[in-house]
């Protein structure tokens, strides 16, 4: 083939062609090597932003198509060359995509949150790629949890002992592991196993003895993370006594209500919510006698997340809380805000306010952020299902109805202001500041009116149970 082409050229033409080719190759090497910054960052990933995207064998539009990927799917970027990203399509396959057809997914601002994935079903298939049609490389069972690597929408990527793989998002439970401020604790059991992951099914990597003091760096559903001999390990918190002692106000409030009321000098006397339940359980339109603590998330040096437009979460939570407060006050409630201006209030102080004021409901207001721009919706969290579940779901249902945001459900989350609260409490994530459409909605004053109406209606429903 080559000879066939070459034989048509004269010697001088051929020499020129060779020189030109050598020059072109040198230029190409310079261009690839120095002209473009190569992203060595292994954490960069991209999400497909068109319905179908061709994956090509090399970084040019004329290169052959080796695969097709789909909107919303997320892939890790191996390197970048000009306008092209080389991505890891499956464990075996890499390919090039035009980077004007994908969105780079920034790392989440909530870097202190990790997610673990547990299957809801036996024998859940693990796929090689973010695609139900990709090969199955194994199966997982509900007995074990795995760290989540990426949220790809319909599938999530996990790390199993053997490999990275993708499982159906709707068939797994996902739990957020919250890094906490280091807390000291003392071992109470004669021997306490340190495990690889939070759960009794995981391997034991070390043991602690009664009386040993350790520092917890993260917590997940009753398990605490510690560092031991340079490795991360997990211990059951039920055998620990924490040193900054947990609030014991629940008990105090039940056993010595009189003394508690006396402590509150300037406040009007409070009564427990049960005393105010309407005798016939009929709904009224008044919140008279109820103490509601509203907690505008973040503040001061803590901005929370930042929207695409550059608005800080701390500003939106305060504006929202003010609207909600006005609505609830008008309905007769005694409303307390954990902050009324742009100041930093430690989480501990926020829960103390809830305790001291014997909140009938503690409501923490937040706005959410995801590295995946398509993620949207409203979500409520509780820590203690029996104490907080009814409040969380009453507010959740009313807010979904009033605001019309997508429903991300209500569920357990190990969040400080809930975990360390003695009062019925919920934390509401009022939509995603990382989603273009939702951001525009939630930054509008009309939205805050709807939130106020939703919380008011939700509280009426809750107290009228
Ligand atoms: Zn927040």
C-alpha cells in the first residue's frame, strides 16, 4: 500500500515529504507534551451532557468510534489533551471524548462526608461500567457495606475487595459518614474490636482494652472511626463513654420540669408539647404555646456551600429562617432563632438553645450542593426515628406540596445538630444550589414564602397527630 503511493512521487518530492513529516511529528510532540496542561488529577471526573456521546480511539473527531456513552453518566478523566478528555470507560477500556460535550464535576464542598453503600437485596449485580448492559463482575449482599466512589445517577460506583464496580442506585441504601470534630472517648468494654468498616461483619484489625482513651474522627450509625497504628478502623460506640458528655437534658426535662422552667428567667413558662395537644386531636390553625427553634445553617466564617451564582448558603438559610419565623410567630408560636445575623454559631451552641428553650420542634435549614449538576430536590433528615421521624415526615410532606420541588425523601442522617439534640428535630435541605434550575427557584423570595407556608402547615399537621 505504501509503495503504491510512494512510487508516484519524484525523489525531490519524497525528500520534501519526509522533511515535512518529521517536522509535523516534532510539532505534534511539542504540542501534546507542553502546549497543554495534562490533568494528572485522578479525582477529576466528567458527566455526559448530551443524550449520546461517541467515545473515540484517539483525541480527534475523525478517530473511530469505539463506544457510546449516555447523558448523566459519570467517568473518571485520565488525561486531557486540547479539547479532548481521555476517560476510563470500563476497567479495561479507555477512550477519548470531546470535552465540550461533558461537564467537569467539581469535588463536593462537603468534603467531610463519605458515603457507604449497602445492598437492599441478596446477590445484587456489580457491573463494570455505569451502564446496566455492561458486564457483571460480581455480586454484593446486604451483610456488607462498601465505600461509594461516584454517584452516576442510576448506578453508583463502589469499591469492593476485588474491584471497582457499579450497582443499581435504587437497590442500595446509602449512608453518609460524617467526619466529626475529634472527640475523645474511653473504652467501657473489657475488650473492644476495631474493625475495617462500620459493621460487625467486617474483619477485626485490632483490639482495645477497657479504660483506653481514643479519639473519634468520624461517625456512622453508631460506629466511630479511629486511627490505629496508621490505619483507619471502626469501633462500636455503644461501648464508649464520650468525654465531652452527651447532653442529658431529655431526662432532666422529664424528671424536673419545675426547676427547668425556673432557670429560664425572662422566658414565659413553657409546657411540654403533650400538654397542648388539642383534646380531640382536631387540627387547629394556631401554633400557640409551641416553642419552635429555627436554626439557619452556617454563618460568619462558615459560608456553607456556594451557589452557581456565588450566593452563600449561610445567607439563604438566614433569609429563609426570617420568613419562616414571621409566619410561625403570626400563628402564635414562640419562635427562637439560633442566629439572627451573619455570625458563626458552633453546632453545640445550636443544640444547647434547643435544650434550654425546650423546643417542641428544632428545625435546621440548609441548602444542598452536589458535584453532579443534575441532582436536585428537597430532603429531610432525622437522627432518632422515634423522636424525630414524625416531625421530619410532616414537614417534608408539606414542603414538597408547597414548594413543588423534587422529592428526595426523608431519612436517617448522622448530623451533629440532630444527634446531639434532646428535642424533636429535623434538618431540611431545601434544594440544590449546584443545580441551575433549582438555584434560580430557591434564590427567589417567593420560594421562601412557600417554605414558610410549608413549615407552618407541616407543624400544624405534626402537632395535631
Ligand atoms: Zn448546610
